[in-house]
C-alpha cells in the first residue's frame, strides 16, 4: 500500500512539499486548521492565539508535565480563505531556525474526500535540510537513549 | 557531480519510480523493462541510464545480455533520510483524520 502522506524535497532547493489525501470532506479538513479546540486535539499543543483572517496572528505552545515550555511556534496569516487556502509564516520559538513561509491548499476530491498540499519555503537550502533531518537525528538519539537504558539495567542486574 | 541531487531528481520522475518497482522483484534486461511501458525504447534507455548513473540500478552482464537490478543500499540511503520526517506528518495527519471523523457524524 502506498503511504498516504508524501514528502517531496528535491536536493538543492530550499523548499519542500507535503501532500496528504483525507477521508474527510474539505470543510472538515479546513475546520481542523481553523478551530482552536480542534487544532489542540490533533496537534497536541495549546492554541494561545488563532486569528483566522488576513493579517491575523497565531501562536501554539506545548508544555511538559512540569509546566516547562517544550515547544512554541507563532506566525502571521497572509491569507485565510475557508476551504481553499491558508498562507502563513511559521517561526519556532527559542531555536536558531529562521521563519518559514507556508502555503496550505485545501482541495475537494469528492464529497467525502479531500487533499491537503503544504508547500513550505525556507530561508536557505541548509536550513531546509536541517529541518528535514531533525526527526532522523532524533530517531538516532532515541535509539542511543534506549541503548543506554538497556545497558544501565544490565549493570544494575549485575551489581 | 552532486550524486545525491541526482538521486532525488531520479526518483522525482514517475516512469523512473515505476522502473524501480519493476526491477525490485527481479533483475531484468532493458528490453523486458521497456516492454512494460508504452513509451519509446530510447526513452526507457535514457531513464535506465539516469538510474544507473546515480547508482539506484546496477548492471550485470549475463552472457550477451545486460541485466538491471536494484541497488538496495542506495535505496535505503534515500528512504532513511526523509522517512522519519514523513512519519511524523503521517502520524499527525492520521490523528487529524480520526479526530475529524467524530465531527462528521454531527
């Protein structure tokens, strides 16, 4: 089976495209991006602000169980056209990453299915590659951590 | 020559992706590969040349015939680079879909 979500990132370009087809009418797909309660539900972050209109701004935040902010992002909407498109900036807080420009296109396929195309443009090729590799690097770190866990358990059982 | 760029350009083309799928199951000659496509034989040859240049395909001489087979090491290299990023979005969108299905019934 083909994966539903596709990522296209040509080397030497400072952009990438994410596409996904949903078993949802386009109206519901758009609501998942425009209603704060719903965004919180699937993103797992708190929506501090979501002014769904031209020149409106948005802010997301995620805290760990101790209340420390583990993820923060914000930006401004340049276009906000229901069931059609969103153009916004995206900036991750407290990171060295520069702001990125994002184009969301919402497309009706049938009454019950829809497609989302996210076109993301970065300040540089290096930055795009860094963002792409982050989960890859995180995966390696996780594997290392797990290994450390296993090793420390072994040590304990020996001691 | 930037090899990695070539790899990404190589897999950006739908015909070339179809060729990779074909030879994934067994080694094939250029003729056998071409017979699976409506496109002209020289076009298929060009695709094979590009795939071979960026090491996604390997050639193997068997008697008078040249067989093409997949280079799994190279395939893995590209898949692994982008796959964790893709999986994050896949999971996120799966969540979106299941959350929104609740609203569908209302």
